[in-house]
C-alpha cells in the first residue's frame, strides 16, 4: 500500500477501504507520510467527499491514534455533552451540576480554548485554587465521589487529528463535512463516555452558519457516534447573537452561578434545562426527556444544582465561596460602556464581532501560547428584540489594558444594529436530531 | 498576499491574478512556501483547472524562476524542435542536421532522460569523445560555425518547474493540462529560440494516450507560445508502437545515421522530413512548408544532411568516423531473439511495454543517479501490419548483463500481438496545429 495510490483513488472519486484509511492515519501519525501528500489527499477529499462509512473509519482510526480513556470504573452511564463552539456558551458549567444532581455521572474532558474566550478549563481556572490536572485514578475517584469532574484534555487524545487539523487549517481544507465530523467525533469517542449529547451551534457566531449546514453536521455526528455504538442526541441551537449576557472567563462563570441560582438570563436557563434533561434521559435516570426536564427543573428550584456546583469546585481544589462572593474572582481594572446612538429595537448583535472584541479585550487566545486575562470580556445589557433608548448602555467592556479595551471597544461597537421597527426575538432552540 | 488565500481562491474556482501566480512561484522557489501548501494548490488546480491566460502567467513565472538563455548572438531565426517524448524517437538527430544544412541555426538544449531510454544528450554520448558541456560563449560560437550544436540542459533552467514537478509526481497532480503545458513551455521559453516546433506524441507509449488529449495539449502549448511571442507549430504523431526499429542509445544514433544515408525505416524518414520542412519554414529559409520539404529532401538525397551530422559530431569533440564504422559505438556482449509463436500479421507492438523492456535492458534510467548502458536496447524486425511466419525473429534484445537481458525479454515478449487477419498500418502523422 502506498500514499500515492490512495491520493489517486480519492482524486478519482473512489471509496477508500479501512486498510487504506488506517494506513494513512497510522503512518501520518508516525511522520512517515509527508505533509505534502497528506494535504493533497485532504484537498481531494474536499472535492470528492467521504461517505459516512469512510468518515466512521477515519474517526475510528484517529481515535486509536492517541489514548482512549477508560471510564469503566465509574458506576453508571457516563454522558458527555459537547458544544461545537459559540460565543458566550457557558452551558457546561450549568448542565454538568444539574445532571450530576440527578445522579448522572459527568466525567468531562475539556480543552483550553483558541478563539473568542478560553475553554471550559480556562473559565473554571478563574476560581481561586481550581485545578484541572489530575492522574486518571484521582479523576475517576472524584467523579465517583462528587458525580462531576473536569479534566484538562491531554495532548495524547486523538493525536492524528491534532496534526491533521493543523494541516487543514493552513491548506484551506477545513470545511469538509466528513473531515469536520471525524475531527470532533474522534476526540469524543476517545474520551470514554457511553452517550454523547451534542449542541451544534448555528449562525454567524458559529462554524456552521446556516440551519441546513448545522443540521447536516448534527446528522453526520449522530450517525458516526451510533455506528461506534454510542447513544447519541444532537441539538441545533441559535448562535446569531451571543448566548446569555456575558462573554469572557470569570464573567461567564459568574453568569453560570447566577443561572444555578435561577437568576440567569432566560436563554441560558432554558437551553441548560433542555440539555440537562436530555443528559438525564441519556443517562437512564429518567424514562423520557420530559421526565428529565421535570427532574432538572426541580434541582434548579431546590438549589441542589448550585450545591452540586459548590461540591464540584471544592472537589477540584477551588474555593466554593465564589458562589457567595464574586469579589473572589479576578477583577478587571478598566471598564468602558458602549452606548446606543439612537432609540429603537436591537436588530442584531453580531456574535462573531462580539467574540472578536472579547478576544481583543484579553479574554481569548489567538495563538496557543497567548496568556488569558481571566477578568476581561463583555457584559451585554441588551439582546436582540429588546427596546433601547438613545444613550442607554448596550454593553460594558472589561479589561486591564488601555489599548486592549480601546481595540475591543472599536470592534464591539460595529456589532450592534438598531431598528426603528420592533424586532422578533430569535428562536434559540431550532432542532433535535435523534 | 498569502498562500492560504490563493489556495482558497483556486479551490472556489476563481481565476488567479498575475501577482498571485508570481507570488506563488517566486516564494515557492525560495522555499518560503511549504510543500504542503503547494500540493494543496496543485490538487485544487487539478479539480478547478487553469485558464489559458493563467497557464501563460504560470509558464512565464516558471521561466523567470531560472536562467533565460540569450541566443541573440546567433545570426538568423533560431528554431527549436521538441518532442513530448516517446519510445524510439531519434528524430532530433536527423532533423537537426537536415534543417542546419538548409541554413537554419539549431541551438539545441537537451536534458538527460528519465524513463525508457536516455535523452538526446545521453544518446549522443554513445559517440566516442562527444561532449555536451560547454560555456555559453563556446556553445554560441559552435552554432554560428557549424549551424547546429547540442548542450546539456543545466539545473538552472526553470528551477521552479523542477521543484513543482517533483511534488506533482508524488501527489497525483501530474495530469492537468494547464500544469503539463506550463511545465513543458517554461523550459522551452527559457531556452531562447524564436520559433518552436512541437511533436506531440499520442498513443499508449506517450503521455497523452488519445488523439483528443494530444490535440488539446498541442493547442494549449501553441497558444501559450504565441502569447509569449513565439512562432509556433505543433504536430500530433502516432506513438502506439515504437518509432523506427530501434530503442536504446547507440542503437538509435546508428538508426539516425542510416536515415541520413536514406537507408532508414520509412516512418522515421517521413516524419523527420516533415519536421525538418517545418523548421526550415519557421526559420524563414523557405516560403512554405512544401518548399521546405523539397529543400530537406534534396539535403537528404545529396548527403548534405549526413555531412552536417559529421560536422556536428566533430564540433562537439566526437569522432565523425562513426558514420562509416558502427563498431566505434559501444557494443553489447549479449543478445537474445524474440521469436514469433505463430504466423500471421503483427497486430500491435505495445510501445510502453517495449520502452519498459528497453529500460530493464539497461538503456534507461529509473532514478536520476542510474548509470546507462549505452549499448543496450531493442532492435525490432517487424512493425504493425507486417506479415510474420512462426519462428521468425520479431525483435532482438541487446545488453551486457544476463539478468537484465532476461528481464527485458520477459517484458518485451508480452508486447507483441499477432493476428491471423491482415492489419492496416497505423497513420503516423495525425494532425498539425498552427
């Protein structure tokens, strides 16, 4: 078997075999296939596509290219929840405690973020003392004891995907449904859960901009996960404006706490309840998603979700008092308001623009080596459809550097559009794929 | 400008600008664009193509990536003749002397061969003393004095093409008309002639297997050459069986001498006269190709072509007595006949198979470093359409190594097909593109 023939075969639109896909991924991982041949194959795949079965084979090969986590020592059905990434998405921090409070073990492996804000691991590190680096045994005993734990994703998960993604990123071969699916799912399958709940974001702040594209990606991921023997559900949800009212690291953790106190924004609260309901259902703690919904709603109202969050923070070495005293979080020294230039109704809040402003405030990373300012970010006062009066505060920027806050301001101000006519609020929840 | 955007643009089927193509070739030449981005672009070009104007721009950029030869010190209109490569094609050795005898200056730059036999330079080196390495001034004075000289192609001609071709060869991106055209024409335009006569081979022994493909390539090359300001003509000729009766290095030189003595095979003689006629026409030594034909026919019959060949050999330090004594050529110590297994008519002689047998006899190179056996090769006794009697010699192999001659024999024997019904001789001359 040789790489030239594999490139030629795909170039001619033929279907690759398991042996060929395994050969490619194994030898590419070992550095035995040069990048120029890999990128030629990727471009041929861009044009000729992958069948779902080829995508499954590629996903499986990439999964096996790194460590595959064994969660069998955790009692119960492990359910993972994964978002394809959006601006202001802090649902994991709410959904995890609610599901765990219903008895679903949540063993969350999470990466550091590249882009608009940090990842879940970065966000949680804004809590003093919180750590995410554990030995496997410690992590598993934490999940068994608390019901919920988060571990930083190691470099050894789906290593071939990491290498391949870096190559796709510089050769204009990212946007191919089979490649996107296998990249996400290889990491999910390697992280050892029994069931996976996907939240596919859709809109200009997301990777998939249209409902059609997001639905297609959701279907592919569900199908690949099922072929791999996992129980799968995917949501398609709106990302045309940021989720909730905060974008940043500490800011989002505070909003998650507020939501667990049942004092959060409607959109975040409703989406978190729906996601948690499906986790409880997938984890066999409820007979239906509806029953799951009742259960998690009860945990929200009773404060059991917030209490689970505190246990979770304490379990990972963090100070649980943050839920009572937000001054324990890192504080930004500078703030700047964005004011409405006219009266009317918020027509749009461009999620991508707000995300970019957040990044430039210091809350996100452009390069892997960049240090995060965990206190920086944006607090929105308005959402799409809200009425606004000229001079009213639309949003407030937080940062620690004059130049950064100015850049963030200059970007963010372009993200708001106001209409003189009333505007309908966008539907957050768009689709479910079973 | 950056390479990612160029890949993306071509992937989306857009037309690249002169600035983008220049950027790619200049920076790729300097090693500032990684191979993996270049190969992704090549695969995108494979799928989305290049327009003729993009192809011209690419050709021109690649021409400028190396030395551009200045032949202005040679008096008269310099005409180059180039074959896309076939099995047994020794026409340059016949056409050059005939055209030069008519007063057309021929300054031939030629490479060493990779494949079935050596290149023109390799073949001529089978003449004792013949050398092809000259300083530019020496080469030019040789052409001015003799009317004909051959120089080995330096590594500095169209260097970007060399690097790009090596990449195409291992990434399944060779067969794209724009890339093929620019690869050939960048070298032709860099070698400084005023007019170019192309012989596009067509059939299973050639790069272009069908008449349609060969015609298309001819048209593209003619158009690109004209856009670059050159006078252009392309022939499309048959390569479904080897040209002439010999395949090898010394063997082909001897056949060329025989042809210049007007004792060569009909196909070689006829094609050489036609090519030479057009060279004389392109070199403005005849008012029409027909007049050119009469002139070169006269040079053949009078022996002036053979005499020019002898001057040419002597000019390059070779022994001109080889035209009178073939024992001066390197001799093979072993020979082996291929006999007809049945009586009938030769239905086909697979040019690719015979070429491969020649290579394995030692006459060709698989890798650049391989040493040639200049005496090795194949002499055909029959051509397609000839009648044959069971036990008659179809061909004779020549080599100096028992294992090699056996391998060559095992390959060559599969190349002949005999039919019980009479077979029409294939038309050698298929098309002319002006």
